[in-house]
C-alpha cells in the first residue's frame, strides 16, 4: 500500500517542479518585444500637428528664444535675445508620449578683440568640431552693422563684419561642418576658423516683382535654409526660391506678385529632405507649402483662420529633426519670456 501512495506523490512534485521551470522561462527579458496590451501601449500614435510640451531646468529669468539650431547630436542651440547669450538645450523624452524634459546651459561666449561683447544675437549654428557660429548686432536696430563670430573649440575667437543691414539669415550645412548665411550682399560661409564674405551675388532679375504691370526690383532675401539634400532655400517678402548648383534662383510656386506678400515677416524656414514640403512661420503661425499650396497648421489663440488649429503659441524660428517627424519652434506667446516647444509631423509615433 505504501508503495502505491509514493508514486502519485512523486509525480505531483515532479509536475510542480516542471511548472515552476516553465513559469521562470515565461519571464520576458528586458528589451524584448512586447505583445498584447503592452505592445498597444508602446505604439502610441500622436496626431499630426499636435503641440508637445518641453519642460526646462535652468531656464534664466527673461529667457527669450530667438534663432534655434538642431545639431546632429540632438542638442538645440538657441539665441537668448534678452540675456545676450547662447543657450544649449539638451532634450530628453519622458515616459509620457506628449512631453519632453530638458536642461538649459549657457554657452561660454566671452568678448572678442577690442572687448566687443556678444550682444543682440540674431542666429546661431553649432558644428561637429565644437565651434559655435553666431550673427549679432551691437545694438537692436535692423539698420545696424551685423557681425559674424566663430567661437572655436580651443577657445579662439574670430570676428568679422558681414553685413551693413540687419535683415540676415543663417543655416547649418547638412554635413555639420560649416554654416551658410545670406545678407543684402549675397551668400557667404562660416568655416572652422574664418568667415567667407558673400561671393555669390544673387541675380537681380531673380528678385524682380510685378508692380502695376511693370517689373520692379524686389526686396532682398532675409532667410536661408539648407536642406538634407543640399538644396538651398532663400526667401524675400514675395517669394521662396530654390538655389540650383548652377547659381539660378527658381521661384517656388505659387508665384507671388506685388502687392501680395505671403512671406513678409517670416521668422522661420525649414524643408523636408525630399524637397516636397516647406514649413515656415509668419505672424506667430506655423504654415506649410506643399504642392504649390500654402496652408496654416497652427495659429495663435486670438487670431482668426479658416484652417488649422488655434493654440496658445506664437511661433518664431524653426528646426526640424533628422527623422522629419518633429518641428521644434521658439514660442514667445507668454509675456514673461519665451520657451521651446515641438509640433508633431505626419509619421510621428511617440517616444
């Protein structure tokens, strides 16, 4: 009888042991693909043109974001107009799919030769070798002289007057090695240790506009953006141009004739790598040009629009991420200062 009782008990213990091993093997290792409910939670889709918040640590009093530049490393460089400084912003996604956190630090920008301090910064571009390229004015008048400055990674400082008029634009090259700028005189470059003044003169006939049926000299270009494909975009009040390798400016449709000024007061400009979509900001709005049609995506609350969504923003300069799923923008809606926010683009899947 005892012999018959032992066998079922042994079998029971053996079954329990095997079940325990099976449960241990069922544990999903860290980093493994999730299924079921977990997979659904991980694949959160955010609607296009949703504004994402970026909380900041180390933000100074009166911080007013001007120009922004997204470096290949993922760091943002921003001109702090109020505090006459350059800020580096390291952004990190947090667990919530619609929020980022960031830490702001002030870049060391000592005075240059003859004690010329960095004041009224207009644009900034960081390069792969660690240099910081800046356009700035000695006062805040648009008619004042614009200086270009290179803060080298070894502490060197190079400064040169680059334009006699304050309407000027700047863009990093896709290689990350240098920066481009445009002014009343044409297009120039910031190299690692020196600045090349404009040696490409914009053809005058490219900027002509129709006024009362006659061709008149158009306004000078005030913005430049160099896309991932190397295409250069230039903007004046009436038109967006694409600059060909042969030096020809091609007008992007729709063609704008005087007095129509669709790009007047533009403050930001970027384009997708395939050259199919241009995003720009004007009067606080985020807009796009696609298939020769201009549409409003988001506009400041209090304004009116037949399209797009109202939001508590006043968008300025733009930067587009490498995946082309996010637009970072300088926001000056708050009277107490500025901030950096992001707008989702089609294809963004959360983080």
